[in-house]
C-alpha cells in the first residue's frame, strides 16, 4: 500500500502512486494542498506541512494562528514567523523582531539596533514579561548605550536608565550619556564607590590642574619639597635644588624655566594655561615667572597679591637669569625699572636709619641691584614694580 500524498481536514487520504513498488514518486510540477489540509509522511506521522483555516502554515505537528511555524515531532515549538515578520525562537509569540525564548531579542528600526532582555518596542520600550529588563543599543552614529530597568509588569513602559555610554570617539561615560570632557567620565549620581581598581595602580596619570583632580606621585613629591619661602626659593640653601614646577594655571602670561639633562629649557604660556606639557614638565627643577611687570606696590602688598595666586616674588637669581634672557623667553620691561626681587627681608642700617629692607633689581639693566625699605624708624616704606613667580 502506498503512502498518501496529503490528507484533508477529515483525514481522507489522497494518493500519488509511483510507477513501481520499488521507487519513490516523482512530481514534475506543483502539489496544491487545499486549505484545511496537510501534507505529511503518513496518517500516524507527526511530520506535517499544513495550511490551516486560521491562516497559519506549519511544519510539524502543531500550529499557531497567523504564523509560519516549525516544531519538533514531540510538538515542542522551535521557531515561528509572525504575520508582521517577527521571528520567535522557542517562543510562539515574538514581541520584537527577533525574540529568543521568553524575553531575549533584537530590534532594528533602520537607524538603531537594540539587543535586549525582556524588552520590546511599541511607541516606547515595554516589558515582554514581568521582571527586570536591560539592553544594549547602537545608534546611527555608532555610539553604544547600555540600559537597565527596574522590575516591571508585562506590557508596561520600562523605566530605562542609561548606565553606560561609549561614544564613537572612544570616550566612556558611566551614569552620563555625554562623556565629552574626558576619556572616562563617572557621573556624580553614581552611588557607592565610583572607581575601585582592586588594589592596582592607575598608570600614566596626568598631573592635577583643577582643585578636584587626582594627584600624581611627582606632584606630591614636588609639593612636599616646599612650603616655605626657603624651600620655594632658588637661592635658599635647600631650595637651590628643590624648587619644582608644580601643576597650576597661573592667572597671567608667564614663562616656565627648567633645568635638566645638563641644559636650561623654557616654555612661554598664555594666561590660564596649565604648567607642563612642553619642554618643561611638572616636577622638573625650575620656576615660572610672569612675563609682564605689575604696577608698583609696597613689598607687603606685592607679596600678598602673589600669595593669593599661589605664587611668590622672584629671588635675585631667578629675576636676573630671566632678565638676561628676557627677549628670548618672552619677558617684557625687565631691566628698565626697579622691581622687588626677593622674598627675604633683613634688618638694615644705612648710617642714618634703622629698619627692614629687601632686594630690588633692574633700574637700568639686569645687573643693577640695590635694596630699599619695607619700613624704618621714621615709619616710611617704598613701592616698586614687581612680577610673581613660583
């Protein structure tokens, strides 16, 4: 007895007999299976190709309305293609373009693509089933966005939070979608420990510039070498070799001078530009000095202004070296008027008055030097031009 070619809805058999009993039937053309009928291997076989009255087409023993479905002989669904083109693997009701299992999927609208867990899109991102949700979205610019959502109910709009962003420039944001100020930005709303390196070092860190920047070893070493006028002075006993260029943004245009590798180097910077980054680096032995002279002031006022800007007055060696190289190093008006040129004061007696004085330099050239009163026994003090150094 030959196998039927198909069964109708009433299991009435229709046969196509082969030319002999030892060869299979060969069809030259189409086999048309009426709606409600099935093409299968035999009356008791689970292998079925069916066109059912509910507009489904299935390969296997079961069907889902309006779907093109594939299932196993045991009736366990394997893959479904819905009437709107969504594909479900191990799910008969795909809510997203490609859904794997109960709630994993891929969505693509032509400009963005989302790899999601428990999410589908219908005018908004919604939960497929009850529970938590997350997703990784690639936008039209190639930026990558990672989202999470708290537990929600099926079909409800998900409260997605963008937890991490990787821009196409390589910048990474944690808790922010706009990490445009640095390579890695961790937003202030990230709770707990923002960055834990598990007892490892952070290598190749730049020296700090702003108040909340992390400090490097070289910066700390340079800062700890000073603190007093003696330690921050190129002419002090210990300061001669310990004055370091620190990380800062001086308020006025300045020249950076450093000594290393058997030579003297310099960099000319505009106002507000951070130290380092040129021939001289933060931590180098050296100093900075302002390019332009400030208006004349009493010694105490000049010191006060410089201190307010985390600076000091230059020492004689610093001032004179800068003056001798002023045209090359971009310094103006040096050697044309007296300037305060020391942070140190000494008791003085000029044969007529007793008081306290400090060094001044440059009335008619770099080698012109003198001293004058901060105050003396008649109560007078003098004002001179000055520039700040560090």
